[in-house]
């Protein structure tokens, strides 16, 4: 979290800590996501999260058969880089 800054933090979670969900948004786009337990609150400002997943075997997401899109290979992979802003209520 917040890589390259003085606020950089790393968290490691085991498979038992995560929930895997599938779904779709209104335009029909289907997705798979890992849901983590709540982490420590963040201060207001811009933040980044680079989420990596480490798998002991290949994982097919169940959404298709294209290895370039639907296969996460065994080992460590960048799963989801996200930038966001925390603001205080007005």
C-alpha cells in the first residue's frame, strides 16, 4: 500500500482470510474478485494499492477459456493495482 512513500505498508493474507466472489455489472461484464478483511483506516489523501496473488497452481477464473484473459498462472502475479482518494466528510 502506498508504495514508494513514507506510508508504504505490506499485508500478507492466507487463502483462508479471503473470499472469492464472481458477479457482473449492469453492462454484462463479468468479474472475479478477492475480498479482503478490513485493514487499518487510512488518513485523508491519495493512496495506492498494488494487490498481488501467489498461487500454488494455475487458476482459471471460470469466466472464459482464453488463457491470456482467464488464466492466472501459478506463482506471484499482480492482480489489481488501484489508486483512490480518502476524504473527510464535509
